[in-house]
C-alpha cells in the first residue's frame, strides 16, 4: 500500500479491478477479516472500501452476515450502453468533421499496439488498450471530463464484456470494429463512423443470451 495515498481508496481500486476482470466472480464472499490481513490494515478502511463498492452496485452487503460480489445486472448494463452510445456517437461525429487526420493517427497508434496483444495470454493488456482507444475519442472530442462518469456507470457492462472477451472470435471482432472506426474517421465519413461505433458498442449485449447460458450464476436479468 502507498501510505501517501488514502488507504481505503487504494483497497477500493484493487477490489474494483478484481471484480471488473471477474477475478472475483459474482457470488464470491468477501471476508473483511481476510481483507484486513491481506492489506495489513484495520477494519475501517476495508469497511469504507466495501461501502464504496456497494454504492457502485458491485457488492451486496448483508449486515452481520456477509459481503458478496453482486451479480451482473443486465438492466444497468443496457443503460450504460445507452449512455456510451449517446456520448460517443456525438464524439465521433465531431471528430470526423473537425480533426479527422490527427484523431485517426492517434487511434491507429493504439490499435497497432492492441493488435500485437490479441492473445488469450494477454487479455488484461488487450482490454486495457480497448479502454485507451475509447478514452482517446473522449480526449480528442474535448469531453475527457465525461470519461470518468461513463466509466463509473459502466461497471456491469464492463463485467459482461470481460465474460465475452475470451469467446472465440471476440478479440478479432473488436479489432475489426476499431479498424472500421479509424478508417471512417480518417475519411471524414460521419455516417460510417457512427455505424461502426454503434456496431462495436452493441456487440456484447447482442449475444446476452449466449453469455447468460454459459454463466447462469453470474447474471441478474431483472
């Protein structure tokens, strides 16, 4: 732990990442005593970190009983998708009109690095570069302040995507979508950029039945 930073915040970040990557699967019981031992802290920062995770809908706290990693909420995931589409469609429209060449060059650099790590052994790096690709869209569109807001609202969608990512062909589909977005932005084709982005952001939820069938205990549909 970095003692120059708030301990509860660091614990929250670590646990949040474990939940987002499904290292901590839905239904996992989080023992406060074990977390205290792992991080070498008192009960207060652990309690505060878990309460923040509860506010984000990532854990469920049952007083005097247990804290459990929450199931993935499809309704929340759909709302997050709607939010991302609303913001990013307008962002790419702006970019194709205002700075297509520079934006395409910066997105292409990220895409090149992502292509190199398109392997089951490097899911984490691939996924990180996926986020970097989309963050760049916000940055180039001048709306970077919205990135943190969208990320906070996308936890259930991100967990679904993480279940989807190892499925056959998913990483190649992501790369194809990113290539289409870059190509459309570079050419200044607003309609093509919007179409590619819409297809890309709708991919995981379009096969929600397949994901639910493979991970029935991970999903809460209502």
